[in-house]
C-alpha cells in the first residue's frame, strides 16, 4: 500500500491515525488487526 493510500485511508476513517513516538509514526498491532477483521466482515460472502 502506498503512502498516499495510507493517508487517504486515515482521512476517510478506514485506518486509525498513527501514534507518534519519538518522531516515528506507528500503529498498535491490535488496531491494525481490528481494521483487517472489519474489512473481512464487510466483504461479500464467497459463492
């Protein structure tokens, strides 16, 4: 995923904003896993 796409997803609420620690931006693993689970539950069922 490109940097532009990441920031677009943060802006539209698909991804949570990162936490800044010492000038670095990172996401808690639990928040990323929750985003993945939401995306999985939102996709259509396989036929």
